[in-house]
């Protein structure tokens, strides 16, 4: 019932009801989202990362000796790299640093790589902005404190010896499956990086630079410059064990490794190229379809002496350069594409506005998603029962080796709600695949059925802070929401185990950690909706505590916001600049727990309506720096998470489809 929405307390001075205002906001957002839909039915917003995308690409070109060579498409390479360098320069802060997101502290590794790339690009090291960067790096302990992934670039450009890097023998490919460190035990993204790095660390391609081109000035301690740096986290015992193991491996490397070295190199390269396939039955847009392994792949092929005119190299270059976003004088680089993710969420938002297969926009989106269903058996099968049927969806345009549970849950529930014979059938197959991926602890991880193995975070090259991919409450909550849309409820053993897992991860404050979004607002949103949809009463004490925490962090104007700094300092949980995406997540929590008449919910939605871009706002670059259509929102903050404390993301459609979802749930009557 909606009669109480006309209560005088909820009517503005103009007499305009809350319901009318929020309906207009929903309709404007719906029009904005529809205007961004591609002709074939999908959505793909820009996916923004930090400066390392530009600096690492530039350093890669220098490692390959291609800093002045033509691009893969024949363009003047020097001119293209100059435009990438110009964008990198624009990302440098006034103190000389480069950071992971707006509002973050200086990032040492990013600043070293940014400085190095700028210097190679022709920036005068005596210029004030370069001096500030140099001084800041030295104040943070010097370039010798860079993480291991940055050190691979420094070693390949002759700035540190290869002995300062962790040793990854390619023979790792021969470890038996029962081994604790088998490739199937590490995260999918680590898997696609380990073997390329193993080959690079063995072949050791080194580009000689002149002393003037190098970065000696960024190092503080020459002894530490030549020693392996192990990050100070995890068990001290296991850090010591892995450091000793690395010393033994380095001794072995002096004698050429094992007798199987050449065969191991060939087999490791074969493994890599399988997963970089361009053809059926495993269509993949580059190794892992994400930036880091796609960069390493080019370096590997160069190190192995594969010529640039080889079709495999040409394909690798085209795949990576497709991430370019070109402006008149600059080029910025995306870490990957997000079309399946964006389309699944956009379609779900349309569902929340009451649209199904009878609407042309929803029907086209559903048809596109059905065509992207994964029918290939990838690495995920290593940890599942033999004969588990393939299914699910990946994140990017093509990534058949690595479908994931998060995208599968999102797409499967959107297709089920949209309807249509093909969509419903695909959704059921996706749910069956996702159920096969449930972990023994009751939760779901992103890419694999797996276990939590904290020891893996102690290996010397685990400083991306995500060597493994264990269960997390946010994906588990979305999986439950998906299962609820397919009729599974409390009392089903699989549902009950998942709910128990989520409850076990609740923080003392009542909120939940967000692995894939910033941070406790995202984690709480994902963690509570699914259990409620599966039949858990929102009045249960643990859900009441979650709702009370959300109410406790609401700002006086009705909005919500949380900085990614909360990953570093949990005292910052729930605090930060107000954003449309995070306000929408909080609003959906409030409605699910307290109902549509909750005053805090209405205040949050009113804030969304007040801050929505009007036509005049959309035409004003100061108000709308990203050129969004009217009906969207301005949001410059990073509210997506790649690797906590390491890499964050700004999804350019988050600021539109999540507020639309929240508004749609409020003003659209639920279907009978």
C-alpha cells in the first residue's frame, strides 16, 4: 500500500508528494540509462583505475623497445605514448605523488612508476613536480620498497638486479594437484600472473638504459636495492619459511634450475597461450581479459624471442590497446571491460522499475546476456565434482576460462525476472552452476570453489593482497538473492549454510566487510538483502543490528558515503563524501529491513532526487565533468574494489543504475 506516502509530513512546501518527486527521479534515471544502451542491447560503462595503468603500459613499451615504434594499428607510436604520458602527468598530485583513488595517501610503488614513466617520456627530472615526486619517494623509504609486481618492471629496465625479485620457477606447473601451492589453490587472477612472471624471472629480459634515463635518485639504500623485500604482513613464521625457500630457489637458478627447465618453459607458455585464446571453444579477449597479465604476456613473448609480426603478438597488442579511451590530447587506459556486469545490473534495475520481456529494452538486454552464457569448461572445474556442467557468466566481453559467481548471480536473477523461455532456461543453468561452486564453509568466492588458505598471503609475490579467493559475505549475499528469485528459501540446506556463513562474518558494529565494493556500506547491502529475500525475518537481532548501523551513519541531509580509506583504518567505516551509489545501497538496506515508510529511507531517496543532474546541470562541465546524461548523478569517488588496499575502481555506471534500482524499488508497486 502507498497511501501513507501522501501523509502531510512527507509533502514538501509546494504540495508535491514524495511519491511524485521520486517517480519523476526514477523516470529521469530510467531515460538516462536507456540512452546509454548499445544497439545490440548491452551496456558497458567506463571502468577507471589509477595511474599505474598508464605508467605500466609506458614502461612495458620501453621494455619491449617500442617507445618509438608504430602502434599495432599503424599509428605513430611516439605520438600515442605522448598522449598517455600527458594523461599520466595530469594524475600527479600537488605533492608529487600518485595515489590509488581520490583521497588516498601517497602510493610508493605508483609514484615510483609514475616518476620513471614521466622521466622516460621526456620530463625534466629537475622540474618542480619531478623533484617533489623524488623527495616523496625517498621520504617513504625509497624505490627499494616497491612491491614485487613493480619490481618486475624495474628489473626488466635494469634498475634493480633480478635477484631482488621473488623466484618463481616455471616448474610450478608440475606441482601435483594435492600440493598446497598448486595453481588451482590460488586466485584466478593470480593464476594468470604467476606463470608469465615465472617465465620473465627465468628468461630475465633486460633493457639497458643510460644512467641519465635511470632512477638511481629514487633509491635510498643500495644494499636493500639488491635484496628481496618481503611485505610485513601475515605470519612471521611463514614469511621466514618462504624467504628461506626463495634463497634455495635462487641457488638452484644459478645452476639452470631443474633438468626439466626447458620443457617447463614450453609447457608454462602453452598453459598461458591456451588461456589467451582468441578462438572457440574458449573465446577470450586476452590473457585473463584483464590488464596485468595482458601486459606480462607481451613481455613474455618478447623475452622468448617471438617476433612482433607473429599473429599471437599482434592479437595481444590489439587486445590490450582496446582498453584505450582517447580524448583530443590524452589517452587513458581501462583495466578491463565490464559489459556483462554492467548489463546484468542495468537489467536488474529495469526489473525493479517493473520492466520485463514485454519491454524492448529489457528484452534486448536479456537476449544479449543469454548469448554470453559460458558453455566452456575452464579452470573452475579443477575444484568441482567431475562432470559438473558448465554455465554462468564472466565479467568482460569474452573470458570463457573464467566465469564468476558474482556475475552469474547478478545475471541469473535478472534473466529470471525478465522472463522469456531462453532467458529463464539460461538462468536455471547459471543457478545450477553457481550451486556447484558453493564452498564447504557455506559461502561463495568469486571464481572458484575453494578454501581459505591464509598462508598463501605470505608468499613473497603476494603483495597484491589477494593471492587467494576465499568466500566473502558480499558475493554470498548476492548468491542468496539470486537463489531466492529461483524459489529457494530458508530450510534448504544450501541456503541455511550460506546464511550461517554470512552471520559468522558480521562485524561487532553490525555491518559487513565489502570485498568487491567500498566498503562496509557495500558489504552490508550485499549481505542482508539475500537472507531476507530467502525468508529470514528482518526483525532477527543480527539484521536489526545491521539496520541500526546503517541508520547510525546516515548524514543529516539523508545521504551516505564511505571512503576507501576504511580498508586501512576501520574507524573510518561508514564515513566519507556522499555518493549516489553508496546512498542507493544504504537506501535498499533500509527498505528491506524497515519497509517503504521508513523516514530514513525516504530522506536518502530525497537526497538522490535533489542531487540528480538536470538538463542544465548536464550541460555544465563543472557540474558534470564526465558528460553524463541528465537523470544521472555526479560521482567522482571510487566505490568499486579490485584488491583491498592495493587497487580500486570507479565504475562509471554505478552512479546511475544503483540509484535507479533504489528508486525503482520504492515507487514501483511489486508484482503480485
